[in-house]
């Protein structure tokens, strides 16, 4: 049996299913992200696991033990809230030691574990400071240290990086993953940030409308979305309507492109084509178009191209060469395996 098993977890408020039939098995040491838009049920899932919300139905098994109805304080889980919830009147060391004190850990052992944890999060020299004297990233690390020092079987993170600026947030993603790997703590993190989930997770659970849409490794989730919602929510994408005719996907204007087979003749389909899979050329290619707009994103140039298939987004790496000018006539090309196909009813 897996380390953490969630079976049919559901939460209903009146006539609304905030969470419905959530099933997930998590192995020891895995880092799982719950990803989705606001109101999709991811925070409700985390709160139900923590015991703050009583599930309408379903079970939660931790190492084979049913903790579905165990009070939060007896589950022994580590929790980091979005606001960090540090005690302002306590020092950094005091905040980290709090959970150990509540568990009656002897002073010498408590000090040893606090010192070790502060070293791990690179805050040993800040032990005597108060939360108000720390930066956002430092406060976030104190919150993580406080949750981990009790050596919980599972760490729950509720959008722990959302209060940080963009540059610090990116740095803290990898810092969080480093700490998690060092300790091997099984971790579930709630986030609405796609890049955050994809960059540090072993698996990503995409949620929508209170239900799981897809569970997969980050790369597979991005390259093989199983629905129109996932293809649009996880990264940028171009969605093109077409039909399967004579062994190929026929798009607008009679343009035919290679795609995975196994479809009925005349079946309505939706093609998924990621912007970075498309190359711009002076001539040749599969369709011709004109650059309507361009945007500089630092590592990439993003182009909006009006072509036979409609308006497509094209992302080209910034390799230092001069970008394509707006209103330029271009040809668009992509490899045969770049097109993913979904049934049209997914729309």
C-alpha cells in the first residue's frame, strides 16, 4: 500500500460539491502539487487532509492507519499556511521550537533539533531575530522550518510562495525543493502557479470544478494534456478545430497536418499546438502568415501571427539575433509529432 492513500474524498456545502471523489495514492518522499484555478477544490483538499475541514465522505489512510476522523492536533502533519502564521512576539528560534515544546521534547533535544533545522534553511544567524526583522523569503523559511522540525510524516503547503515577489518566488521554489529532498518528507503543495508546480513536483494533480482532471509527471502533463482545459491552463497553447480525413487532421482552409491516428473518418477533433513548437521561417513551412504583434519576454519573443489557421501564438527563443518585425510575411513550420489531438467534445 502507498504511504498516503486518499479514497473518494468529498466535501459538500449545501448543493455545491467543493470537492468530489478525490482519489490519490502518494508514495513516501514524493512531492505532489495540487494545481488549478481559484475555487477548484485544491485548498479544500488540503484542509480536509489536515483535519480542519470535515469531509462529507471518503477516507484518508496514512501508513495504513485511518486518520479521516482524527483531530488535526493528533494527525502530526506539518502545515505551512499562505500567511506563514508566525508568532510575532517570538524569535525565529522560538517559533521553530514551539511545536517541540507542545510535544514535551526535552530542552537539550529541542535545542539540537532547532539548531539543525535553522542550519538547513540557512537561518542559523537569524535565530534571535523576530519575524518583523526578516524579509518575506526568510519568514517563509522560518514557517517551513517550524513545520518540519516536528518531523511530520507529511508536509502540507498552502500556496507558501504567493506573498513573495517574482524573483524571490522563483528562488524559493528551488530552495523548498532542496529542503524537501534533503529530508525526504512526503509533501503536498497547493498552488495556482503552473510554472511553480511543473518545476519542483514529482507529480502534478490538476483540478477543476472540485474534481481531478489529470495526475501526471510535469513533463507528461505538459506534453500530453488529456483535456482542452488542461492544455489551456498548463502553459500557453493554440487550439485548432478540424476533422479527421483520409488519415490526417484537416484544419481550416483545407490545411492538412500529421497527427496521432486512431480516429474515425470525419470525426471532429481539436488540435493542440504549443507556441514554442512552431518555427518562423522566411519561406517554406506548412502555412503562411503575417506577424501582427510581438512581445519581448526576456528569454523569448512571443509573436501573434495571422495565418490560414487563424491567429496563432508563436514563441521563439531569444538567441541574440534581431527579432522578426511586425507586419513581416512569414512561414510557420512544426515537427509532425508536435500536434496533440483531443476529441472535439472536450470543448
